[in-house]
């Protein structure tokens, strides 16, 4: 269901539903995600903080392993990633 959300909105994604999030405002944004019943996503959330240090191949493998796809897998979310030396 394409559309825009504003502060305080509630969005529902049905089981198996494709969805994406993007902040076009240029302002800081936050999101609260609830999984009910809980989905086995711990590995995704635990591993997402390490993405900046991964190679492009490792990052692509992480996204596939966790069913997380971006329109440009090479850069990930808008703005890309900053790699640590």
C-alpha cells in the first residue's frame, strides 16, 4: 500500500507483504516496528550495525540472508554506507 505517513501514523504490513521506508524530509526521523507474532529477525537487527565494515559482497549476502532488499544493493539505503578503515 503506497503512501505517506506523518508523525503518529500506524501502518500495517500483512504477513509476507513487501514494504519499504524512506525519509524524504531531510529531518531526523524515528520508527517503532512491532512484530506480532514475533518474527525471527534477531540476527538482522544484531548484524545491521556491522554493515559499514563489510565488503559489497558480504553486505549483499547479509541482505539476502535476512530477506532485506534495496533498489541498489551496492549502496543500501539512501546515502549509502560509510566504511571504517
